[in-house]
C-alpha cells in the first residue's frame, strides 16, 4: 500500500493546485507542505481556533469529526457538510486522491 496520494487543493482565489502528499501527517501539515499559505491555523493545531477550516471531499473513507471538532465547526458561518478542521484530519493508508477547498475566512 502506498504512503502517498494525489492532493488537489482549491484556494480562496479559485485556483487549483496539485501535488503528491504523504499520508502519515495531519491534513494541516500536508497543506502547509504543499505551499498552501492562506490557512492561518492560529492555535497551532489544537482544535481551538477553526482558522484551518477546509472543505474535504473524500467520501465515506474518512472518519467523521470528533465531538471537539464538531463543536468548533458549529461556530462557523461557512460550515457545510464537507467542513473539516485540517488540523484534526488524519488520513489512512489506501487513499489515492483527496480534494480539498480552503473555506472562506470567517
Ligand atoms: S489550527 Fe486551530 S483549529 Fe485547527
């Protein structure tokens, strides 16, 4: 099983960037490694700021958010059914591609 996958990221400017990414780190780290610098992640990945809000389209292969993440997402104006906090998303081996869109600033 491969430890990399194809990452497609749509930024706030609407441009799509693609790269290969490692699986064994958080989605926030993956996005930073991919050069996505528009996510401020003010709390440093501690699930307490929601400035790492993204939309993730990965289907049922991604476990849903934990209670703490859900509570933070519920505070967001731009929350949708695809909303996740990038710092809380851990990917599992077997994923081949992931589409992520950076959510609007709150
Ligand atoms: S970086 Fe603050 S909630 Fe994710």
